[in-house]
C-alpha cells in the first residue's frame, strides 16, 4: 500500500487542550500529504476549521434514554467507528487517549472481525494522571494499551511514566508533538502591540486550559513581581476552572488593568508574535505544546522543570526551567531576560531554530506515516496477505 493512499480514522477529545490540537493538526497535515482523514468525535476539534474532500468529520450520535443516567459514550463511539470504517473503508484508526478511545476502538475492531482494522493509540498524559488519581482505572487503561497494534507517547518522560504506572509490556514509540513553522512564526503587528502595551510595556503571555495543574495563579504572581520591577502587561489565553481564581487574584493584587483575559482565542499566533516572554509554571506537562508554539514564534519560555518540558525547553538556550512553585525564581529569571536585550535575542533565535530543526511538521509527520505503514504491513503478514 502506498503511503499516499491511506484512509485514516482519528478520534480525539474536541476540548481546548494540547491533545485535541495535536490530533487536529495531525489530520490536517496528513490530508495535505495526500491521505484521507476521517475525524470521529463528539464535536469538531477546535483547530479543525475547514473540511474538504480529504478531511471529514463524523459526529458520534448519543442516545437519550431514561434508563441511562450517564449516556454510554464509549459504546456510541465504537458504533460510529464501525460505521465509518465500513462506509469509508478505513485502513486504520488512530485514537488519542486510552480512556475511553482505545477501548472503543478495540470494541470496533472486534465488531468488524474478520476484517482487520489496526488501532494506534497515542498517550498524551492525562491517561496516566487518571490512573494515578484513581487506581480503579488501571486495568482497563492497561488493557486498551496492550490491545492496541501500536502505542506512541509524546515524550520519553511519558513513555517511562506509562511503563512505571501501568506496568505494560507493550512496546511504546516516542513521537513528540510538532508545530507548523510556516503557520507559527513571528508576524509582528504594531497596532496590536500598541493596543495592549501603549507605552512600550513588556508583554508576557500564558496559554492553557486553566486546569489546576497549569498553576495559573502562579502566572499571576510571577507577573505581579515582574510588574513591580518594570512596566509590563500580561495576556492570558484560554479558559477553564481556575480562571475565576486568577481574575480574583489580579483584583486582590491591584493589577487587573494590566492583565488581559482573552478566553479561548483561536489565533494564538497573533499574540505570540508580539510577546516578549511565555510563562508555563505547570505542576506537570507531558510535553508542553503551548511552549513549542511560543518557541516557533521566537518567544523564550519560562517553565517548570518537570515532566517532558526538559525535552523541549533547553534551559539557558531557549528559555529557563525552574522548580515547580518557585514563583520568586521564575520572576527573577523573567526580569533578567526582559532587561537583557542581547540575552532575549539569543533565546528567541535559538527557540525558533530548535522548533524548526527538531519539532517541525516536516520532521514529525513522516514518523507517523512510517508507523502507520509498519502497522499495516505487519497486519498484512498476520492476515497472510
């Protein structure tokens, strides 16, 4: 089978977050490279803004029935996977997250037998967090991983965490997240910059889904310390359960007029292109896609030294990594970068270079294509074709 003729089903969570972004971007890149991609999900992924003859979307139909207090989404998803696989003659399914997507894909595969439908599962991190918080999910998460035809993680950290937490025997391939460097590049807009920072203030930025693990109140505290030392503004992009706490903290500290909460703004590259610094003080990141997109736009990143971030952000070269929760250290290093133009320029240039040379779509997408091809060839051997 030619790499240019694969029909791929992709399932992901459509919510605002890294995994949905990666899945959507992967599908769009695969379509550009000649494949036909069918997204199967409860809603359209946020980055998937245009459908065409190579990009399709199939909504999972949920049944409203009084017997079910909680509609059985995993079963509805499996049914839709079977429907799409049969009608579109899919070559494989690529699901993002083990729970429930790998389980639904396994059910779909069993329902389609004797026809073979290989399943690739990509773990993004919350799978492992879920098991860590509730061990009752361990058996089914492990089962979904073990029954997949191939498994990938977005970082070496997550690969090792998966082995340690789940005790799986399945071989795991690391394929890091990626960025379209032709789309994410610095496109400076003076009017936008002047609107946010009319007096030439330094501009700091944070992007996340505002979950507790992102420590958005640390972002506010870091900015507050920076703001006391030099004129600065902060842009907060995203939304989630911690937003109200962050807004309240801004009012408590008296900096609400220097912080702009944009919500779920889609064109984040517009604001990355005018930012001087990106803040990511997360308690844990399996990779850190927002950091990579910042780097592609020549924005140095100040982040926590945790999880997969050290595989992406090279401390002292593309930004700096500090211990989780060390607000004073993050504020201090932020001020150093903001005050030293030569240092900032070096970090910016190296950030862009690393994004292009290591994590660009041209480097990463072929790894997925090769994985798909390897799985299909192995499946053909097992089927005796």
